[in-house]
C-alpha cells in the first residue's frame, strides 16, 4: 500500500514539475518579447479576424521582428560558447 502511494506521489511530482517548466518557459518568452511583441500578435490576430489583412500584416511583422531578435540573440550566445 505504501509503495503504491509513493508511485502515485512521484507521478504527481513529475506532472507538477512539467507544468512549472512550461509556465517558466512561457513567462520568460513573454518577458523577453516585451509589450511590442505581445501587442503585435494580439492586434494582428484581431485585425486579421475583422478583415484588415494589410494592417494585420504590419502588426504580425512587429511580432515576428521581436521574435527574430530573441532568436538571433540566443543563437549568438550559443555560438560564442
């Protein structure tokens, strides 16, 4: 009986640690992306749904640019190691 509880507890701990890891990854992405990136994707999606596809392209371009800056910085850090 005690062994079964221990196995269940270990499974719960693994699930919680996976959720924490996902949360911290998303949180760090939001912090690094900044207000411009988050606003760009929200505004771009809203404009796309309402039919303003050209303006949505500009807004999503801001979002893509912010993510490219993040990716470029990350790759440069990896190459300098």
